[in-house]
């Protein structure tokens, strides 16, 4: 599987794929259990094909942008003001019906200015869920009756009870464009998923499709899954999505999608994940910070169609950077948060140790294409600057239905990892040093990377097993030292790479790639660590 990277300069005033975050969402704890979508929806006459008919009809006509006409009092809200507008919990939909799920809703305001229609599907038909200002607490904000006239919702959240405490918490949120967030039991909200990514990172700019309408199947009191249908619309495409939510320690969302293209796009990204990376042990902070790391996700994991596993530590680059992992019929990929000890972050406010990984479990054959990773420079943690998605080699044709399915897994300690291979647990960067007179280590102008591997297969090796590394440096990298040692402190093995960069005169410095994996004789022991050294 080739690994490639390229860089583009960001256009002034635009950060492709960025998503204003920190909406003040509380953590949610989830119920366990699975139930097939057919069992949940069998009593309802409305389903996937109904929404697909609407999507197909929309695709046959020119795009009509949603009417955005918020009064200034709502459009000009500051973040601190907007988050004070909260749906009254006493008015949650299904609250008094002893159902295993509840719904509450988001108010229009600030950048959440696109109206969203929401319906519930019942045994008696489809019912509109109407906006009512009396359902909201405005937290000291003052609006006139005219300000609140004719509004719709900006999104909604799904709440479930904790199995032990019986307290209700958020576990799934739809708000803004086609973004959604979910968490498993005991987690905190972190990375997001999206319906589609369109021309992400392209010089022409990114197109953001929107979920404009939702239909939510009213659950029965014995159901342990919730079905949500969504209609997607944008200038060059429409689509229908069925999300089947299975709460639990790991929140699992089964996704069935059908897309209709109005026109061709340069790049269509399926099952996109969006997160944030600012710094970590592989890229220390630019200024002193008491936190060892600050990120929603620390690496991209790819399970290729041929069974190979790749791990790419994330970066906050100086320039927008795009990396690709080509394969046929991928098995899965994800933006992962593998570090879960509090000491990895030391942040009591945002609890990055409790933020989930996002894993895409591919269903069926997706054919040839590539997992693409986009890394965008960010000055702080308020922007999502990491995007990963699948780009099919064969783009959908206009007006032809394009179907695909996958599952989203929001994991914490229950990680999707290679089953028979060791995985990377951390990557650490420092200046290179050499020991002088066997007494002290001093810098020698080189650079150094430490990569720790762990896995049950490594634990079974004899103490004196001659484990080695295959290292593939990029053209601008000269290896000075490669060493593999057993990690007597925590188990596994540590790979030490000491190297120098060399850039020919007149050649612009570029990020440099370097791949490595562990082996013992002819046996591959680990996933492939695939790193992109940023421009110094």
C-alpha cells in the first residue's frame, strides 16, 4: 500500500474543514444492548426508501439553498450567550412515556443559522415536532416575540439513562451541517463524524452538505436501539442516511447511506471523521504547557483490504497537509485516542483522557480507493483541524444511486486494534544525543524518535528474542542509528530512530516520511508505523 503526502498553502481567511467546537455538551452515559433495525422499525410505515425518494427528487432539480433569515439578536450572539440557551429538560420528548430514549433540541443562533425540520415516526404516521420558545430557558438572554417568531430547530440530542445511576445523559448529538457526535458510557464528547466530506483540503474550497430534515422513529419501551433518518442536501448532491444507535460502553451507530450526485465533485469523502490535534509527545507544544498532550485524537489507524495495519501519528502542521493510504476494499479506519491515562493529559477541565476514538467498520466491498488524512494548522484547540475519510477511486455518476454501509464505533478503553500484531502505544520526539565518555549524553545535531510497541504476541517472545525493525526512510532522511530494545518497565519493545535531515541547496524543505515495523526473522510482529516529519 503506497503512502503519499502533499502540501498546500492555506488560503487567507479560510480553514477548510474546521468546525467551531466546545458547545458545552455534557458527558453522556449509555445503555447497553443491541437490537436489529428491522425489529425496531417493523411497526412503522415510513422508512429509508421514503427519504430516498425525496433525495432523488431533489437531485433532479437545481440546488435551492435553505432560507437563513435569523434576526440580528440571534445571529450576533456570542458563544457565551448562545450556550446559555438550553432546552427545558422537563419538556424533553418522550420524558413522561417511560421510553429508553429522550429527545431535546438546539435553538437557532450564532453560526447555527440553518433551520432543521424534525419529525417523529409513530404507529399512527409521521408527526412534525414544532419549535416552541416556551420549551427553552434563555439564561439571561432577552429576545422580543418577533425575534423568536417563525424559528425552527438547529439540531437535536438523544439522551439515555445510565444503567447504574439511572441519571439521564446526552449520548448522541446532531448539530451543524452534517456533523454528529456520540459517546459511550463514561466518556466525554470529543471528535465528530459527518455525513460526507466534499473537496476537503482542495484549493477551490470545501463544500459542506447539510442535514436539512430528520425523521426519528418513536421507540417502544423494550427497545435498546433508536432509528434516525436524515435528508442531506448541498449544491452538488443529495442523500439519505439511516442511523441506528446502539448505546453502550462503546456507542455503535450502524449507517446505511445512499447518495445522488447533482454534479461531479473533485473529491468525495465517505464516512468522514473530524477531530483536533494541537500537541503531544511526538510534537511538543510551541510554548511551555503543564499538559503533556492536548488532542481529541492522536493517530489515524488503517486496516487495509489485504489485512495490513498502519498507524499514522497526527500533527499540527505548518501548512495544510494531505496524506493518503491506498487500498482495495478497506476493512476499517479511525481517528484514535489510544492514550487514556489521566497523566497523559493532566487536564481536569476537558478530560481528554475520557474522549473517544472514532472507528469506521466498513460493511461490504468499497472497491479501490484511499483513506485520506487532512491536517490543518491551528493556533489553539478551538478548531477541529484533523479530517479522515475514504475516497472511492470510482466517483458516483450524477443521478445514479450510490449505496454504502458502515458502522461507527465511539470507543474508549475498548479499542479496535490489530488482533495478531503489536500496536504502537506512543511516539516521542527529541533532539538526538550521543553518550560521551560513557557519562553524559550531549546533542550531536541529529533528531530522535522513540516508538513503543505493545501486544500479546510480543509478551510471548523469549527475553533474548532478536527482534529487529524494518525502517524505510524518505529521501531527505539519513539514518544514524536504529535500535530495538525490550521495554523492561511496561513490556513490549521500543524502537529508537536517530536521523539527520538533508535538503539539497535550492530545494524547498518538505515534510519527510518514514515507515517502520518490527519483525523476527520472516515474521512480521507489528503494525506499520508511518510517520510524516513536519518541516522544522
